[in-house]
C-alpha cells in the first residue's frame, strides 16, 4: 500500500482503497503518478514478498499489468529500471 501512496497525488485517505501492487500499478496509468515508469518497476521489484510482505503473486500481477502497457512501460523505461536494479546488486550491503 505504501507504493500506492507514492504513485498518486491524492490525499493519504484515498490511498486506503489501494490495497495491492496491481492497484498501485493501475494508478500510474491515470496520469497522476509521481514516479516514472522505471521507478515503478524498480519499486515493484524491491517490494518485500513472502509471509511478512506482499504476496509474490500480487507483485507478479502488477508487473504483468505494467509490462502490458507498452506505451508507458516502453523499452527505454525497462532499460533504465534494469540498469538501476543491476546497480543496486553491485553495491555492497
């Protein structure tokens, strides 16, 4: 739900209706997003999954929705996201 609040410019109370990563991904398409498409992809890949986090299937669904929007999440956005994710892996923990 935290990413949903970052993705939209509405008040925090309206963020309560966005409960899944898929909702967050769809919010980006409304033209009100605060994050670029590449930042959305990085944020979705960085979400904590498993018992204590978001279900992996929900993150995969959100990524599928994003990648299906080829005009928004074009090759350039995907390339930037991949570059950022690779750079994160190179940094020492």
